[in-house]
C-alpha cells in the first residue's frame, strides 16, 4: 500500500490523471467527509504554544516534486527564530542508516528460514519479480529481502527514481539544507533504526499481505502518486489516507483486508511513533522555539502529533 511510504509520494515527476478528480461527485464527497472526521484533517503548517514554549509543526513528504521549492520559500522563515529543527532522520541518522544497511544483512535480508519464493504462491512470486525488476531489483535479491521492507521500497514509484538518483529530495531535505545553511542544530525525533524495529514486529503473514498489496497496486502507481501529491499541495493530507484505502480496494483487495492493512500501518508505523515523539518534541521545546518537520500523515488523526500535543495542554493553530 502506498501508505507504507510514510512520507508522501512524488508528484510532478510522476505524471498521471488525478484519480480523485475523476471520481463521481458523491464519491468525492464521501471520501472528503471520512477524511474530515479526523482531527486536523487539513493543513500542513501549524503553530503550537504552551505557556512561553513555542513550536512550528510542518507536515512534509520525502520525495521530489517541482512544487517543493516554492513551498519551502514559505517555510524557511520559521527557522530564523528557532533553536533547533527536529526531523524524522537528520544527516547523522541518514549516514548511520546507510552504513548499517551496507554492513549488516540482518537489517534488510532474510538470513534464516524460507525465502520469499518459498512463502508466496507462484503467481504472487512472478508478479513480485516483475515489479521488483521494474524497480531495479533482480529476482535473486528480492527473494531474500524482508517482506515489509520490500513492500515499502516497491511502493516508491519508479517514475521518481531518476530524481532520487540525482540526489533530489522533498520538503524534509530542503528544510535540512536550510537549517544547515543557518548553522541550526538538527535533531532526530527517533533513533535511526526505529522503522526496522517496527517492521520486525509485524507478523509474517501480515508482512506478506503488505507485499502482495504493493505489487497489486503497482500498475496504477504513477497516477496514484500524482494524485496524492496534488492532495498534499492542496493541504488535504488526511484525504490521502482515505484515497489510499479506495485505491487498494480498486486493485482487487477485499475491503476487510484493506481495513486490516490500513489499521496495521497506521498503528505500527504512524500512531506508535507519534506517541514516542511527544516527549522528544516537548523536551526540545523547553530549550526554546523549535521547528518540527515530519511526514504529513503523522500530524492528523486522534493519535496524530497535533492531537497528542493538544491533549497535553498545547494550543494548536493552523498557519497555512
């Protein structure tokens, strides 16, 4: 499922019809209502205060898009008065992650037990080979990868690969570069290996379901990614969540399976991390104004960062 790429997907580099706009008006209205039922469903930039403490919270996505530069121009002034920038992974964490992935096969590969072709049906495996090779992963490599991690990788659109190969990033990387230019400290809200730890907690059967979903949705990925990015720049991140649910069912998954997968990814990769971030954010805020930039889907919802802060006594105000 595209939500496994817990930043938000590429847009202008992935060309396709806007799938939300192509829906019947009543279906658009239903999805919008479902999205708006969640707290803080719209908006990407928020201010938070608690006594004299101040936060600026920015919902980001990690992939390149032609609209990023203009958006960054509206965000970087917040760094001028900040004491630190908090992100999911700063330069130090990114380097540690890269080094670990190249030196520790246990992070990314199945080192004991059956490989993926032994766990999947022949039809599922053949489909996986096709999608993996489109992503530049030979079958012999894909066969040994941990399924949840591989699912996340296959959810990244191939249309974004050239931009990524050139070192182009999204909002997070732009803010990190701006902070570095200002000499502003950059801190991570979580350890570098958090996502790997969380993936390892997903039950094997659920991991395989996530992998099947990623391959089933691959044909529609460019248009889906373009749609999600449009919704992001329209400041409607929660609608991305609901649109992802719809596209998963259109790819042939049962509504019950989709609901379970959505709940799984939300609980494991979003809500649990949000709760863990709050003490880190509040400790940083005690030292002075802080800018917090995390994936936009982390902000909204009953267990989103904004609602968790509000419940802890912060006053939240939308700024965009």
